[in-house]
C-alpha cells in the first residue's frame, strides 16, 4: 500500500491561513492518521484510485477545510428524492462528510452500513475520521474504483455529485494528487531498485536529463513527444500508452520495469 498520510493531503490541497488554515489543519490531522489504513480497507489502494479519491474529496471539502456544507441546507427542504419528508430535514441533513452527503435517506443508508446512527445524530457525520469512513463506504457502494482505474475523471465526478460541477477544479486537484502519490511510489521503488537500475523513477512533474532520455526512447518508438526534459501531460500519455501496449500497469510511473521494457523495445525497433 502506498504510504499516503496527512502530508500527501497537504501536497494536494491549496494553502490557507488564519481560521481557514486552522480548520484545514484539524481535518488533515485527524484524517491523515488513518488515511492509509482506511483506504486500504476499502481497496482504494493503487495510484489512480488514491489520486481520484484525494482529488475529488479535496474539491468536495473546499480544500480539506470543512466536512460540513457552508450553506444552510434550506435548498434541500422537502426534497423527497433525498428522503427529506419531515419539516426541517433540509438543514438537518445538509451536506456533510468529505463528499458532501445530503438527505435523510443517505444518512440512514450509510449510517446502517457503518453501524452508526447518523439519522438521529446527523452532525456526527462531520467528525473528520468518521467522515473519511463514510466517504470510503460511498466510494465502494458506487463502485468508483472502476472509473478510477480507467482514469475517467468525468465518470468519477458524475458518480460523486450527479453531474460535472467543478470539473476543472477536480482535474486540477486530481492531477496534483497523481503527482503526490507518484512521488511516494518513486521513493519506494527507487530505494528497492537502485542497484538494479540507477535511473530515477519518473512521473508527471519530473524534470531533467533523465526525462529527456525517456522522451528520446519514446520518440524512437514513434510516440510524438518533445524532448524537452519536462515530464508533462503529453509524456504521461505516451508512457501510459506504452505500458498498456506492453501489458504493464498503465500508471504513468516510469520505474525499473518500464525503463527495462523501453530499452528492450528500442533495441527491437
């Protein structure tokens, strides 16, 4: 399991100061302690699943600075499709959790799944640690891992909020999460494989001569990338396509296995 924690969340999220910064620190502190073990429990365990989860929850929680909707919840009053059938249900069951769960029916459903009485104590859902578990349970029940494995951000977004609200922000923070997770994978892989291959583990955001070497190998294999030493989106697309074509996990991470496969393919070419 990739060792994600509070520091990973900080790398993904915007930086806040003052009261917003304090709220963010409290949430990241509480969630970060159990992030790795909780994600592993729900099989949100590979690079793409973790990145999409962190990117989406970062947007839903306004940069990990709230687990409760800022609005009053009056907009949900009388929404029978959300199970809000009693007076006051709108504000009482307004958006909470890292994914902004709304409505009496959802509080009842996910409370039962976790053995927590959220229907009679809805405010509990805003507690950061429980908020993470509810978000993970929602993720599992909606089968969002499947869309994450396809790296389909539009499908993931629709499963989270029913539409494509905030899609550009979701792209931005998911991309930041990919880089943060790739950095952790790089640390793991480079430490384990340094004797076998001295070349560094590369990922989106990497720069330098090793990236230029990678791009030269990709061009030799007819991938239309610039040799500029900057591992940007074009290089990532080429890498994932090469990995897919050669039967590897298409994660965009260039470790010892991918370096070796590029070497072999280049010689054949």
